C-alpha cells in the first residue's frame, strides 16, 4: 500500500512505549500473583502455573526488575504524551456521556472504527482510565515497598494494609482492562497491525482531502 492511501496513526515512540509496557505489565501481574500467594488478602490464591518467580524471593526480583521497566517507560510515555500534544490530540476532549453512548453502541456491535487515527469516546475513557490506574499501582506499590519513607502517601490509602488493597484492586482493574482491550483488538485486527507499523488505510471519507 502506498503512502497516499495510508496515514500515520501511531508515532514510533508510542508504539515502542506500548509494547514495552505490555511486557512489563505482564511480568508485574504474574510475579505479583506469586507474591500475593505468600500472604493472601482474600480466601483464594492464584494457580501456581499462572505465576512467575517460582517462590516469594524469585517473584519479588521479577517484580522489581519489571517495575523499573514500567516506571521508566511510563515516564517517557507521559512526558511525550504531554509535551508533544499526543494526549491532547488523541485522548482529549473526554466526555463521560459520549463514552457511555459508545460503550452501548459497541455492545450492540455497531461501533464503527473506520479511521484508526481517531479514538472513539469509549477508547479515550479506557486509555485515560488505565493510565490513571498505572499511576495508582505505582504509588500504592511504593507505599507497600517503603511504608516508612512513603508514610505521608500511605496515609492517603489507609497505610500499609490499605495500600495492599488499593494495589490489589488496581491490578484487578488493569487485568479487566487488558481482557476487554485484547478482545476489542481481536474484533478489529487491523488495529493490531497499525500498532506495529504505525500506519493504517486512510478512511474513504478523508481520501483526496
Ligand atoms: C497483548 C496485549 C495487548 C495488545 C494486543 C494491545 C493492542 C493495542 C492496539 C492494537 C492499540 C491501538 C488501538 C487502536 O488503534 O484502535 C492499543 C492502544 C493502547 N493500548 Fe494496548 N494492547 C495490549 C496490551 C496493553 C496493556 C497491558 C496496556 C496497559 C495496561 C495497554 C494500553 C494501551 C493504551 C493506553 C493504548 C493507547 C495508546 C496511545 O495512543 O497513547 N495495552 N493497544
């Protein structure tokens, strides 16, 4: 396909950030489940086969290693998103009413996603939400890691014990996001191609413009 009939939909930095983030989140979640199993908050544990690290100390090492990847990569993404105008162009303005309407349309199987350069309101809500969740995960993780040094932050979350619950529910919400996100990508597979190549067909309505 030539340059004329395609358009750039994802900047290289966003694509690199996205895939590093997906890997880091995967490692964080499955090593986190092993850490959880050593001291469960609820009456269940995660199946060992779904966890990473082999034992508590091994899982903590994976968790901390991927934590640096997640945080450094996340800072580049946030910095780029704010300074380049990427967030303003692609995720804003955000309207909760439009997001609910788009979710309803999507559930009826009628949400068009012809122009991959533009996120619909449901996508904007999901992406802004998961970015906020990642920030909550990192902040609550800091409180669990260093409760004394991050005492003031901990007080906002009910101290060490509260931070564990905040961390758990933020993780569960991110996992829910990923399940829905990957299901949506499976429904519109050309979005996956564009997250690698950065380009997608120009919509018919924009051709010749
Ligand atoms: C294997 C897993 C994943 C796949 C296949 C995948 C695929 C995609 C695709 C295809 C898009 C572009 C959607 C479009 O153009 O309509 C996208 C965007 C996005 N994904 Fe994922 N994703 C995965 C994991 C994740 C994870 C784990 C997160 C965060 C926890 C995430 C967060 C995002 C965000 C925030 C965007 C918007 C990026 C931007 O434009 O700034 N994804 N993903």
